[in-house]
């Protein structure tokens, strides 16, 4: 074997090892469930309940994933998918028989503070995924439109998993869809009625809510916002915690 062939083989081995070090998570089980049981943001929890064993298989995939082996975008996608999939699992723990995710909490502990998600050998809460990982690590306000709290006022669950390879496109798409949905955000005169997400997480938007709207809104909505930017005041809509189910 000549030196040139040895060099090529060495490079091939290194590339395989590097590729393995950043191998993407197999979200195919979850993708199949989402395509079957989520349509236009409405979730068929009865369908998920019938196939809960399949959901559990996916949660096992997440549990066995070493997140440090993932690149940045795949990590982001992993945590968003984990948040959303474990939220579905949480809902199924009380479904049927609940009208809201809040029905799964009590005065002492909210549902978001229940230790339910198994990640990297730890059992963590949904709050941990959102507030200790996604928000501080990635500092991307679009995360608020990707994670789903199983409620009607929450940005809708999409019918596909988040994927590191197309993450930017997916995040931009969910933000645009939510901001341009008049049921969630609308302009009446000089008052912008906005989702309460913008009140709760104003700092994540650099205290520039209008700037964020102008970046992602479209058509006449964006034109009116831009023309009246200095006159517009923002009021936050009541949040509907009703279950986002059929």
C-alpha cells in the first residue's frame, strides 16, 4: 500500500469519525406521529394516546442521545423536539379528562416544574429545558415560537420535527406564521394587540418588540406598522390556556 493510498484511507477514517461525532438524532418516529396527529396546529391527543407506546419509543431515542455529540443546530432542534414531545407525554398522563395543561399542576407545583424529561442521564423539567438550556444557551427569541405549551394561545405545534439542517428556515417560518395570524396579533388603529409572550419575555426581544414585528410581518400589516411605528402602543392579549386539541 503506497503512501498516497494510506493518506486517503486515513482521511476517510477521520471524516467518518468526525461525522459520527456530530451525528444527527433520528427524529423519524416523532415525525410520523406529528404528520398523523397534528394538523394546522390542532393536536389529536386521542390519536397520540392510541400510539403512546410509539411516542415512548421516540422518548427513549432522546434519552439515549448524548447531546454533547451534536452540533449547535442539532442541539437546538433536539431540545425543542424534546420539550414538545415531553409536553405531549405530559398531556397524555391526564388525557382524557383535562381541559388545559394547567389541570396537571397544583398550588404547590406547576406542570412545567414536574421532573419528566430524561436527558443526558438526568430527569429534568420542561422549565429546565426552556429557561436553563434553550433561552440562555442559544439567545434566540425565535425559540418562543418553536416550543409548544399545548394551549390555544401558544404558537402552534408544527407537523414535522425540528431539524438542524433546516433549522433557520423552520424558525423563520413559525415566527412569520404566528406574527401574521390575526387571532394572535393584530393592529387596530394605533394599538398593536400582541401575544402575551412579548410581555413575559420582553428582554429576549431586546426590549424592541416593534422591531421584531417589522422584521417578520408581511403585507399591509407590516406596512401599517412601519408607517405608524412612533404612534403605536402595545396591549397584550389574554392568554387562552385551553388545550390545543381536537
